[in-house]
C-alpha cells in the first residue's frame, strides 16, 4: 500500500488528476521506487530519502540506490533495474519551475497634481525617489508529483504544487508529503485509515 505521511501541510496540491481506471486496490504496491528528478546528486539523495522515509506501509526505495545519476537518462537501463528488483510502482517528483518575483511598494503618493507644472513636478520627483519605498521578493517553486504503476506502465495519479519561499527542499518535500496523502484520500486512492 502506498502511504505518505508528514508533519505539516503548508504546501498544498493545487491540481490533481487520477487515472479513471485507478482504484485504491490498483495502487497497493509492495515496492515503490522514489525518484527526485534533480541534477544535484546530494539534493537528489536527500529528497528521495525524505519521501521514501514517509512511505511506511510499502517498501519504498530511493531510486539513487537503484540507478546512478549517469544512468537516469537511459530509460531502458532504468526500466531494467526496476524490473530486476520487482518494483511495482514509481513516485516521481520533479521541480518544474523556480521563479523569483519582486514587487515594489511606495509610500502611497498618487497622481493628484497633474493639473499644474509645480504639482506634477513635485509628484514625479517623489515618485522617482521615495525614501520609504520598499520591495518584497518571493520565490515560487512549482513541483509535479506523478505515481506510476509499473505493472502495466500507466500513470495512476498526477499532482502539482507551488511552494512560496520554501526554507529548504527537505522541508518542502516533507510538508508536501502530507498534502499528497490527503489528496490521494480525497481522490479515492487511499482510505482515511491508511
């Protein structure tokens, strides 16, 4: 049985899809390979370990123990290694986008003096130089989570999430694990008791 647990749920699944043929029985995998599709080997290892450690009711194997970074690009080698280990399911987490957005705020001067040279001049000067102006920068991290049945090579479930200003990849993944489990329950693929 595929089960994911965690400590917090600040990262939410914003959108999910389940295969119409998928049932809670069809995703009871005895073994699951956990893939974190990131280039940095240390980050990959940490992410896969974090996710796998939160799947207690199945044998969850971090994929780095099965497939090296160099082998990740060879799908035939990956499939062969998964088949040799009798892996029934695969959870794939992928960071799709990281975006940084800066918003600037002023002290609140608004164009009320457009009708005279002196009024507009004073307004535009203050608008260009405002000692009380401040900015806020947010980092948005878009993550996709896919669960595949390797028994029939089909996508079972898809979810996506956007984390805002995550403190760390590990914390984001740990928090997201709760949301994944809750969404799988909502989508009818896990029971509340699991």
